[in-house]
C-alpha cells in the first residue's frame, strides 16, 4: 500500500474546495501549490492546437494528443500537474480520476509568458520524477524549445539525461513522432 503525505492530501482537498471559485490553473509540486492566475492567451492556445493536430496526424489511431482534463497525479510523490498536451493511449484515458503519469508517452508544455520557470524548472524536475519518458517544451518568447528524454537516477532524484534543442522552423521529434514547427506563433 502506498502512503500519501498528509500535507499533500490537505493541499489536494484545498484545491478541490477552490475549484470553480478562483480563476486560473492550480498544480501541486514538492514546493507547494502553483497558481497560474493568467488565462492562456491566443499565441499559447494556437500553439497547443497546432501541436495537437500535427501529432495526431503522425501517431497511430489508438493514441491521443490530449489537451483537456484531468490532471496527471502521483499521490505518493505528492505531485499533480496538468501538461498542455499529453500523448496517451485512449485506453489509458478510460475510468475516473486523474491520469497515472506513468501511462503518458510524452508531455508537452507551451511556456507561459507569466510563469516560464514553471515549465523550464518545476516541470523539468517533476516530469522525470513522475516517470514521463519524454518532455517537450515550446517557448513562444524565444521561438525555440527543447525535448528531454532518457530518465536516469541522480543524487537529486530522477532527471532527463538527453536534451535536444530546436528553433521554430525546424522539424522536432517527440518520442517516435516528428512534426514541423514552422508557423508556430510567438508572443508579441
């Protein structure tokens, strides 16, 4: 039986009470609650849409580039995150509750203008801890990004061993699928 930290359980219950009463998106990390008060803008959402469509064109039919609810959650680690795009088998989406992060084939984030460290630092630490094998970051601030893979143990916990940087306009490979990055919007 896995144990859930009382602190994590308290934070999770607090977020459930706040649901639909406080604007923004909430996530839980080892450091506490992350609250992104800003609603994603058009460049962010258009990037998410284009990435989802491009991935679904090259992936097998039984996989989804999912952009909705629920979150991915690993209670024993005390982490709940919500990737912008989750590559996951449709069968792993069945049932109720949060997704098991170990069922994700990849997580993709489009960097928020209001909190870029959440994607470049926090999620880069949390996603290998959760067992997500591939993490891709698209950064509309710079027109660049990186794909992280090959989780390996370190004294600070699991980390990605491989980083492949790219610029918008280049093709990028996420797990087994290569997509174009041309015409992805940038922040003004």
